């Protein structure tokens, strides 16, 4: 009888009973059917009765206590700054000095309700000045956030345009009096780009010359006067074979070798000629 594992003994007994190989049920048969062994694989959960699972269905599920989480921190300046740089992306590329002085910058004397226009802080405001002015209008003058932002942005653009026009006319006046200005930042950038392009082109030419030299070094040079003419369909080969002429596939042994300006024949060629003579 084939050896069975514990989870298959009662199944085999059921098959034998249906085939009438067993005339009566074994004593253990009903008990095993009521409480079957663990199925394979052993990691699979065994079938549970309603008696075992009834208490767990009515039990309240355990809730995991969430850990402490910090509350979100939000400032009005962050929202205005995000919107400002979304509307003026090129302001992020404007050069700024990040060097700190020995002392902290003092507060501007114009504060509170006295600050009504952005020009009171200077004729060339920075993005942070416009952001602070918008927050100031919202907190001290009762403007809505959208109205405060539009007012601050309008004054900021006006002052920037005024400063740009004044700078341009000042440069033209200086040139009229004989001042000579060096290359601008844009011109220096173009010069650096042209220099890099020229260096890359020179490197590419050098690499191309090296490849050409390497190809010439290993290029096959076919000997002239050999293999020329039309195909003779093997007639020439058959004719030479009938005459007893054997083909020679070693031209290096029969051709003259140039050494120190003299043409010398190899020793093997001389021996071949002596044998034929």
C-alpha cells in the first residue's frame, strides 16, 4: 500500500469505501472527518468552526493610536512669495549679496500706518520689499490679500521700470562724455560659450585625425597586377594542372626583399630555383 501522509489518510479511506475495497468504516473514520488534520502547506490556516469565530466577529477592532504629529505651520508671506515668483520667475536669477555684516540690519524707521507706498523704502525695491509691503497693507491697512498683492505688485513694477529707464539714460550720458564700458554679463556669457564650442570642435578634429591614422595603419593594400581580368571559369587552373604546374600561395617567399638598398632573394627561393634547374 502506498504510504500516505496524515492529511490524505481519510481521503484514501473514502476512495476505498466507494470502491467497496473496505466493507465497513474504520473506527477512526468519523472522528477524522469531524476534526480533519491540517492541510498542506502547514502555513495555511486550518478551517475554523463557527464556535471558534463567533466571539471574534462581535469583538470591537483595535485601533492604533496615532503618534504625535506637528501642526502645519503656514505664513502669509509664503503664499505671497510663491505667487510673486510664479508671476516674476526671472527675479529669482537676479544677483543678490548673501554676505552678512557684523550687526543685524536695523528696522526701517517707517513702520505701521506710516508706510503707505513702496517708494518710501527706496527707489529700487527688492522682491522681499514688495512681499513685506503686501503683508503690511493686509495687516495694518485692512486690505484684502488679493488687493494688497495687486497694489504692491503695481508699485513694484512701476519703480523697476523707472529705475531701468534712469539707468539706461545714465549709461548713454556717460558714453557721450567718453566713458567706455566693459562687456556685459550677457556678452561675457556668449564669449565663454563660443570658447567652449571652439575647444570642442578642435577636440573633435583631433579625434577624427586619430581615427583616420588608425584606419590607414590597418588598411589592406592589394597588390597590383594580381587577380585582374575576367573570370576564366577555372579553365586556366585546369590547364596549369594538366601541365603539372603547382600553384604557389606564398608570394613572400618568391618576391624580392629590399634590405639596405639591395635586392636579395630568400634562401628558400634560391633552393627552389636550383632544384628546378
